């Protein structure tokens, strides 16, 4: 995935109106293509929470968390 697909915004700047709509559709497209929320946050210069919120607002079905599950320590007799 090319970096140019995800727009970069000034940190802390409010994103509203058409800009937010375009950002939502771009992030949704990239996320559904397999990008992680964290990678999208890095690409756009925004926080994880902001990207998560924008994806949720756009109606994106979010994937469950990945990684191995923690197992209970074996019980010794």
C-alpha cells in the first residue's frame, strides 16, 4: 500500500465537512484492504483513537484484535 493513498494532516487540526468525508472513505477502503488501524494512524499523522473513531463513524465493520491468546499457566500436580 502506497503512502500517498492516505492523506496526511496537521497534528491536532480539526477535520470536518468534505475533508472528513474523504478521509473516512479513504481510511475505510484501506482498512478493508487489510491495513491496521495503527498503520493508518501512522500514515495520516493522527492518533489510533481518532482513526478508530472515524472508521466507526463510517460504518466500517472492525476486525477483532489479532495476536496469540494468552494461555493459563499449566497446573502442576
